[in-house]
């Protein structure tokens, strides 16, 4: 079972978000920060567009031969002394993870940031089975304290402000002096570091995600900015890597090409602060590292996307650029989308993973402005894929009845030009006459959605085609 | 009168053949604001083209974006047949031109016969300002407009067709006109066709941000190349009581500003 979704209530979620002044203020930071940074990083690199093409090609090639690369990767991991587990769905993945933790006699588990772990709801599952998971990425740590889902795939707590974090820390870190000063962000950071340092040392198992898995070497790669991932995977005796199957790339060379577009697209950094490669458990000559190395490869709906129009979505490298540039995300934030993945990539991926009957709003809640596609490092045609979902909905009669009947009526006229000209001529003459005094309508029947927020400009009255016919009769065929 | 680059289209000054343009007036312009269509005709004729407006309805984009491929194909086939005889097809809209240029070929991916025809139509279809500048090589227009304007880049024109410099180039040749750039001119206004009605709360928030950027530019006139976006922004500005005149870029370029701005009444315009 995947984690619970409120995607069916997208509209209500969105309205609530629009009326949350604190959230709106936080979203303003997304609008301003990420966009300029990405642009300046991209502008500084003359080959950036070519790198996007290369990234697109590498991922496509891998997806075409995914079975082969998965097998090759598995062999290499085994050869390096690690274990590979295949999980068809969230349930299987959770079982596998729990049994590894049980074998390690784990009481606490530290976790690096991992979206697939959110998808399978591993934290709640471990807790229910008496094992304490501790998120070590600062943003993830904060939202874990609040029992929330991330609102952004690379900045999970971007919806919060420092005061909210201070309140959470005071509520949870009760062993510390209640009168301590936490008014500066750096004090919050220092406190989190101190608390987490003990957790790192005490953990029995460390769980990380993976940005890339390299078939050639059996290596998993994570990129982080806080170094928490390294402590998570090096200190405990057991390291579990969770990754969905599309994280595979053929070679280290391919991985480094993708790394060149990843951080630039995400945060505008040339590289993230830490880029960590792990290949199997600690070898005898290694100074540190886990004694046990497990990789859980999770399908959870991906293989069903192969060979369909949604295969292109599997190129996604989770940089977050699409949501950073999305006017809808800017307006409502990530939680409104109601599941793990927000923004344009979520609007395409979520219906694939939890069903378009539940997530149908997501691909519809887009203006198709195309800004997401214009910044996607692997050139995923996100608006096109959202449109494909709308087509699936239309075929399955999931499109709302009001939209269907409106479209049907409009289509009926649009297919009959003579009738169309007659009807529109009459309608526009009427509307134009009614609106002649003010030039606009504050209210119109059947247009409540429009007139709730803006006036409806009145038509000029005579249609173009009517006037053209009148003025140019005889001049055109 | 717009001037062609010297020698580019000799036929204009001498004998025919003149380019025969099919004006795809677009359904919104046809119904709501025909003066934009006549401004487009003037610009094209000034540039030496012969313009016809065959009987037409809609390119099918509302159906396409609602997931109704069947209706879209029917309407697309009608459009393809209507416009097949013209040298070029020009629309005063980046969104509608983009539908033909970018999406018609995709619509007939699995139908080779129609695909060929869709490709042919796509190849000769242009957004108005891009046709004037990129195809005809027009560098200036003979128009006067006193005052500052700010220009909103509509999404489809900008990102599907690369319309960005063309309208600005032509506007900068209008006597008395200055362009003041607003912040985020290339960010969506929140229209999105049926999106504006289906997700009106979100659309309202997006156009609110847009209206603030328009207001902050201090320009008394807002221009864009797509009537859908213009109606959305004009409706928001008038609802907020902001006295900003909103027009399609073609109206200014053609010097046809007798009609009141979008959302203004004739009486109000005369009183000004």
C-alpha cells in the first residue's frame, strides 16, 4: 500500500492553501530563489543545452534496455559483497526493509532524504513495528516532527518559516533548556545538528535513497548538501539503499553527465556539496563503511509505464526545476497536490502510481504554460503527458459531466460552420448590446468561475466573419 | 504602410504574384474582438499580401486540451481543408498558431495521409508578428501611439513558437511609443483556456500576481498577442479598478485604436 493521498480533494486543498498567508509568504521564496539561480548556472555553461540533450539520450537508452542494466547492476553489487532485493510494490519493499532491520536487531534507523521512501511510507511502517526511523536531512527532520509529507521534492520543508520550526523544536526537544534562544535560523541549525549527531552514532541501520545506480560498477550515488547522507550510510553496521528501478544509468561517465545538469537545474549549484558513491560493504582495507550493504530495487508501478506514452516520465531525475517554475505550484504549494510528488512532475507521475481516478485533478490543474518543459534537464514533455492523462480521463468518462456537455455543445456548432456563424452572430450581437454601457460584465450566467475573480469583457457585437462578409463581399471566394 | 526590406519581395512593387494569405482569425477574435482581425488584415495588406478570410470556426484547441481527440481531429481536418490553398496561414494568436504548427502533426501521428497534410499546414502557419518579421522581413510599421506600453509574452507564442523579439521590434518602430518591461513578462497570466473556469481560485491567484506586475510597470497600456490572455488580464485589471488600457499588439501596430480598449465601453472611451 502506498501512503494515503488527498489528491481527490485537490480543489479544496488548493483553496485552503490560497488562504494561508504564512504559506503564501513561504511560496514567494520558491518563486524568487530557485529561478534566478538555475538561470545563472545554466547561462554560465555554454554546453548546458547540449548536456540536456545528452541527459535525455542517456535516460532513454537506459529505459530501452532497462532489464539488461538491472541484471548487470545486480551482478556487480553481488560481486562487491552486497545484496540486491527486488520489490514489485510498496508492500514488498516494506517487508524486505523490515526483515533486514530485524536481522540487524535494529532499534533506531537513520534516514537520508529519499522520495521513494516517502512513496512507500516506510517511516510509519517501521514505527508500527517498533523501530524508530529518524530523518537526518534538516527539512525532512522538521516535517517528520510535524508528521507531514514533503511539500517539495528537494526542499521538503519549503512551506514552513523559522518560527514554526522553533515551535516544533521546543515541542520535541524537551530535554533542552526551555529558555534557550532560538530566534536565529543558525541556532535552529545548531540544535538540529547536535540532536542528530547522537542519532547518527546510535543508529543500527542507515537508509538512503539513490540519485543514480551505476550498472557498470554496482555503485549507488547520492547528492546532498548537508553531509547527513554520508553519516547515514557510513556509521551504522547496515546500509540499505532504496531506489526505484528507473534510477539506473549504464556507466560512471553517464552518471557524471547527468550530475552536471542535476544540481544546476535544482539549486543552481554546479555540484551539490556532497556527491557520494558507495559500492558494496566495507572492504578489509577500508577505514570505515557498513558491514552489510543492501539495495532494495522498487518497481511500484514503473514497469507498467514502460512502452506507454508515460515512459518519458521515467527519465525524471527529481531536480524539482519543473515545480520551481510552475505558476500553479507557486500559487498553491506542494501539499495541495495531495501525495508524495507535487508540481508538474507529480501531475504526470502521481496518476501513474496511484491511479488517474484518484489523481485526475492533477494533470488538469495546469495552464499548459510550458515553462516546466522549458527547464526540464531531461526534456520531459510534461504538458503533453498531462494532456495524455486528460485523454485517458475523457476516454474513461472521468471528465466532469459539465465539461463534457459544454464541450459537446461547442463541438456540435464548431463542426457546422454555417450554423456556427448564424448562432455566434446572434449571440455576440446580444452580448455586445447588453455590455455596451460598461464594456464588461461583472457577472454572467454559466461563467461564475470567470467572474468570481475578474470581469468578462463584452464583445464588440458584430463578429469578424459577419463584418468581413458585409464589407468584402465579392472580393473573396 | 509597412516597408519591406529592399529587394526582398520585388513582386510587391511590380507585378503579381503577391503572397496569398489565409487569415485564421481565431474563434475568440471572430466573436469577441473583430477589430483585431481587421488590424491583422491591414498589417498584412500594407506588407503587400493578398488577404482572404475563408469561412472558419475553431482550431479545436479547447477539445484538444480537454482530452477529446476525436472532436479535435474532426475540427483539425476541417481547418486543413479550409486553408490548404493558401501560400501562408496567419493568425493573430500564438496559441492558435501553435496549435496548428506544433500539435496538428502530433494529432495525426498514426494517420499517414492526414499527417502529410497536417505537416504542410503546420509549415506555412505563423503567428502574426512572427510572420511579419521572420517571413516578410518587415522592420517597421507606419503607426503612431503616444505613451508607454508594457508587453506580456503569452506562453504558447513564447515557448512553442519563439515569439519574443518580433512584437517588440515592430513596436519600437511605432512613433511616440516606448516599451516598459514589467517583471516576469514571460510568466503565465493564469488564463489557460478552460483552466480559468475549472480552477478559478488558482487562476485568480495567478492573474492577481500578473496584475501586480503590470501595475508596477507604471505603463498605462498593456499589450499582448493573444486575446484569451488579454481578456483575462483586462478583466482582472478592471475588477481591481486599475485604469490600464488593454489591447492586442496588432491594433497598435496597425494604428487602429479607435475602438475602446478591451473591457471598455464605447461611451467611456469617447469621454477620455
